């Protein structure tokens, strides 16, 4: 069974993410150890909260370089919610530099009369990378669950794997590039579709591990 390291940096309740991975057939290992990240078959970076404390906590635990090494080394990597945003260069939410793994900026939703901020609740994905492993066995435009006031704006539009529309704004809901995947929504709170997405990630991890042996 694949061991998936779930990074613990004091930014959110890890229980629901771990439960979702367990239900998908993986063994989650909650850790802030660079050695355990290196040994794991895959890495998940979850997170809720604010941008600046998140990157500060990661750097205080000396986790920035192990995260970059895992991604550069081809290990399957999944960022969730804030774990997507801190992969970018910077955020309008704070002043800290992000990890800079994906070029681009995290932006705040523009206020509109008909929308709520934070964007909280269910929304439909428009998958742009329709053949990506993360979206297999899903219906077109599945409903998933969001809680966020900021969204990622990548410089390279090709990394966008899915978008959503909130008010008149179409924003990036997921990115994917090689072994790196990250989503703005919470798959662990997204019912059947979310469990399928986590199962797809676990299946991808199993395939990668089999090839690596």
C-alpha cells in the first residue's frame, strides 16, 4: 500500500484529508520530517488559513527545499486549497514570498453585487486538461466544494487543469504539470467526486511506485 506523506505545518485540520486518502486506499503519514518526505511514495500539502503564516511555518520547519526536491524528483505531489496557493510566487493576501514553484500570483476576488466573498460552497469544475489522470471516471463538470477568498493566477495558462466561474470571474480551480497537481477546492469535502479525485491520485501513486521499483 502506498505511503503518502501529508505535510504537517500547523495550517488546518489534517484529519479529513487523511481520512479521504485512507478511503481511497492509501496509508497517510502525517509528518514534518524531511527524511519521511523523501522516503514516502507521494506527498500531499494541505492547508487552510492565511498565506504569510503558511509559508513562515513551512520555512521554520525547513520544509521548503524538501518540497521542491520531491517535486523536482518526479514524486507525485498534490496540493490542496492553501497548499495550492503557496506554490506560487506571491499573494495579494500578504507580503511573504511564496515557494515560487509555479510562476504566478495569488489574487483576491473582485467584489461584485451578486457574489459572496469568501467563495464558500459547491461549484462546477470545467476541466481543461480533460485527459488528466486526476479527472478520470468523473462526469463532465463535477460539483466540488470550495472555501476561499483568493485564487491562483498562473503565468502559463497551460498549467490550468480546471476552472470555475464565480459571478463574472472565471478562475483557476486546479493546476497540473507533470507530477505536480494542486486544487483550490477540498476533495475530502466533495462527496463522491472528491473521493474519486483522491482515488485517482492514489492510483497514480501506485502506478508511479510500480514503475520506480
